[in-house]
C-alpha cells in the first residue's frame, strides 16, 4: 500500500464448466454464449506455465462484472472499481455488476489456465489466506514457485473431504519451470520441506520462504520450460507478460 504502485498482470481464466451450486445464479445473470473469466492478479507472469489450480477465499464476496457483450469478469468489488479507472471497462468509472457470489459457491469450477501445461483446465479451490483487500481476491496457483501455493495444495489434498473437494483437483502434476542455483528446479517445494513448513497457517515461515523464493527466482532464476527456455527470469518476465497480453489472455492492472 502507501505510495508504492504494484504492477500486476491480470490473467483471464475462462470458465469451461460451472459447479451445480453456481449454475442458477450464472444462468440468471450472464447471457447464453457469453464468456466469464476468473481474473487472478499475479506479480510473476513468467510462472504461468506451472498453474495447477486457482484460489478464491471461500468467505469472500465476489461479483461478476460485464466488460462487453461477451466478456464478464469474476473479481472482488474493490478490484472492479479500480479497473473501472484504468480503462479495463469501456465506460470510465463504471463497472456493471450482474451477480454476486461467495468464494465457496464457485469451488470446483473448471477454468482454462493460459500457457499452463494443464491444457484441459484447472479447478477453482479454496485458500483461507487470500486477502480480500489485495489484487483481485483471486490467486492463480503455481506450487512449483510459490511456497504459499505449495503449502495450500498439499493441505487441500490431505484434507480433501473436509474442504469438500475432489482430491485429484489439488494433485495436478507440478512441473519444473524455473531453475535456481540454491533450490533446484522446484523452488517452493524445496523451501517448504527445508523449512519444515507443515501448514498454510505457518504465516511467519511462509512469509520468509516467499521472500527467499521471490529473490532467488528473480535474480538467479532461469527458465527451463516454455517459449523462453534458457533465458533468465528477469528477461522472461516481460516477454511472457507481453505474449499473454498479445494473445488476449492478460492485461495490466495496477494498485
Ligand atoms: B503471485 P503482493 Cl509463482 N491474497 O503469483 C493473497 N495473495 C495474493 C492475493 C491476495 N488477494 N493476490 C495476489 N496474491 C499473490 C504467482 C506467484 C506469486 C509466484 C510466486 C510468488 C508470488 C502465483 N501464485 O507472489 O503482496 C499472487 O501470487 C509473491 C510475491 O502484492 C501475487 O503474485 O506483493 C502476489 O501474491 C502479490 O503479492
């Protein structure tokens, strides 16, 4: 917060299939044939090859907002308002809300994850630590390179029944995408194991792991997957971001 501007990339994850719990709300709000996108905000667009699921806060209230006749975004109200002043909606300051849903209502939704190795889609899953006041309130999960994401998918798979999800939704293969000298080719799992982090609630250790993973990935990381394989992360970050924007799968979002 404060005076610092955070430059996010908003990723457009197109809904392929809604869960039963959400269908009635959607049918009443979104015209047949129009696309709805979950829009996570990320600081690491170069990791999108490794997406295995996408998180929402189960207790957070979200809206579906109309961007055009055939495009609707699933976001927090707060993010929609900000986007309306960044020319992401066609009319300045206007962000038409067509539906309201709790995160819990959309668990299990199947969405497309642009660039991901999991090209048949990934699931929307719950993450208790998603903040309603940051980004879009939607977080795409890259467990190979984000300690928070890794700790969460391990916990979800362990307690699938408790969370009311299918275990396999949390267990999509974690493919190495970035190599670093200190942590090998699976930075987040390596750090989580080294630091003996047992739960997504180990906030202090996860914050430390996140810092280490972020710094090492940015300054020392090398792409070992995708179009920019062999390039340093510092270069690939902008190249992947631009490729996602050019293909219509992402846009810039600041706050
Ligand atoms: B990052 P900053 Cl691979 N609540 O994307 C909790 N976390 C959120 C969030 C919210 N409302 N909105 C975004 N985020 C996450 C990828 C990634 C991210 C990797 C590694 C590190 C990493 C895949 N998840 O972030 O507080 C998003 O996760 C560590 C810096 O604004 C977003 O980027 O600095 C990052 O936190 C934004 O965090």
